[in-house]
C-alpha cells in the first residue's frame, strides 16, 4: 500500500468516479482503476461496488475511506514533526 494508492482511492471515493479521480491526479482512469484494484487485492476486500455507469463504496470501503484519510493526515503530521525536529523545534 502506497500513499499514492491511498490518495487515488480517497479521491475516487469522494467523487465516486475513477475518471474524475484520474483528472484530478493528472493520470488516466485506467491507472486509477489499476491502483484501486491493487489496493483491493492487497486488502482482499472490494472497496467499491462497480455498476455500469457508477460506483459506490462498499461497507468496507466506507471504513477504509475514513482510515485512509486519517493515515494521510497522520503522515503529514509526522513529516512536519520531523522537519521541525531537524530545525531544532520540539513540540513534545
């Protein structure tokens, strides 16, 4: 699982569109689909219900969406804390 996969999943979950997620990340819809499928394969869970012209989150997808957002937020905090530490700033 990569941060990019999480970002692509979150955008697809928020827009309910792999095409729109691709546009927002400047990659193809196919690439978004492949990243989400790789994530699903790794989790051994479907995160989206795919219908002919629309997608929506499965119950597992809804939970994973909330957790993925928290993971990315936590990683931003970790980066900021590391940068602050290298600058001699401690927030502990």
